[in-house]
């Protein structure tokens, strides 16, 4: 019988348990994306709290493209030394840390006037109302290189891996989505073309960081919107990435560039999760299918709450790992509590009011 506290490996990286802290934008970096003491403190709380691996809040990869204010940056070499202090601290608690990297595109909500924001096509974002500049092939090449540059900085800074954010309606996700990708060249049309940029980004990252460095992707199970990425298309992308050598796939869902997704509670951070256990782990069906069709680890995120529910999934599917974000916002030491046998339900009630607080703190802790 597999246990949630099994010791495992991602490539050559030892993991002390099967729990990941899912990437969550804290909004506590400085205006240029550099570390602050408050941000450092949050990561120390998490590292001390027992989670095996932390995935950081997303970091922006080009200086002039920042989806949200005060998010972490990784767009030039000035970040390397300060992140070494962060990774050294986290490793001191026996915890791993992976940096999530992103280009926001028209999903950006911050300072959208007076700067160029790229998109696969020129269509208006339903939610932000941003109309992006359609990328030409030179732009795509520049973006691919920027991802490679960022990933190499991540490795130099001592992180244990890098995660491409290919979900939730950010740029790579929008290339996968027919509603936002209306191109007629080799980057548009069938899923093989719409996914081309993701394959190119992955190959560039792998070329830059080498074969022994974990490279992950967060991807939507599906977009849950009309004319969006379907589950079958997402499965194709994931299986192709596995063939190319990606280390692991984190399964999320919901395109937050869709009004219907937000209003229909179909996004990645759903409410009313704790009404009953049937609402938990709400992307598990897709993740279960994917895990049976690839030979690499699948990480399930989205509504993971009760210890025994995750343990049941672990032993009845091929899903290997579980990401939690909001529960660890409410209780950074939740995993340590579970270690000593205190496996009652977590404090988090999925109210999402943390998103309206400074530092995205749980309202029960303020």
C-alpha cells in the first residue's frame, strides 16, 4: 500500500513526501519582482510546515510583461543571488522548491495601458477586456528564448525544478484555446499546431537546463468553455510532452479568460468544496485517465482536502502526488499535523476571501 508520506524521487531529486504546495501568487514581491522579507517569511512558514515540495507563485519572464502587481520576477540575472538565499533556506528544512514561470498575455490585469501585450490572436479577452497584439514568428521565437533564459536562471539559483504555467488562460494556455487562438499558420488550427509553442518552449528549456533537471507543466484538464481546449486535446498535449521527456504534469483546469468559467465556479479555485467529500479533488477523473496513459508522474491539484480522500486516490489510481494551495495558506503547518496523525479536515473552507487580503492570507488568521 502506498502512503502519502512515502519518500520518492523526481529524476535525481529526493522528495520527503507526496505533498506539493501548489503555485499561488502572494503579491508580496517588490515593484520589480524582487524578494521582500514578508515574502521570504511566507516561504519559511511553508518550508517549516512539513510540505515536501513548494511550487512558488508564478514569476514573470520578461521585464515589461507582468500579469499581476508584486509578483515574483525571473527576467534577468539580478534575481539569481537573492533566490539562492531563498532556496538555501527552504532546503534547510528538508523541503524542495520549484519555480513556476509564466507569460501572462491578455490575462494580465496589471498596468495594461501603454505597453505591448502579446496574444496568439487579436481577440479581446472576455474578462480583462485587453486586446493583445498578435504575435508574429519573431515574437514567438523571442518568447521561447525568454522561457529558456528564465529556466536557466531558476537552475542557477538552486531551485529543484521549473514549472511552465500552461493553464488558466495565460498565454501558453490561450494558444491551446481555439476561442483565443484564431491563427491560420502553423501555430493555429488543429491541436498539433496550437500546442506547437508549448513543445518549443519545453524543448528550449530542456536544452538549457539539461536532462537531469526536473521540468514540469501545469495544464488544464480542459477549459470548460465553449470553443475551448477539450479533455481529449489536453490529453494529446500531455502525452506528447511525456514522449518529449517532461518530468511531471500538474493537472488543473478552467480558463479564467472565460466569464462563464468564473461565474460557473469552473475555475481552478472552486468554492463550496467542503460541502461534501464528493466535491473534493475535482480534476481527479482527468488526472486518473492521464496517469494511466503516461509513464511519468501526475500531480493532482484542485480541491484536495481530506487526508483519507487523497490516500484513497493514491492507492486506486496511478496519480502519484497532490498539490494543495489554499489549505496551506490557512495552515502552513497542515502537513506536519498530518504527520503526527491529526488528520481531521483542514481549516480552509474554500471561501476564496484570501484573494482579497494583503499577501493572500487566510481571513481566519488575520
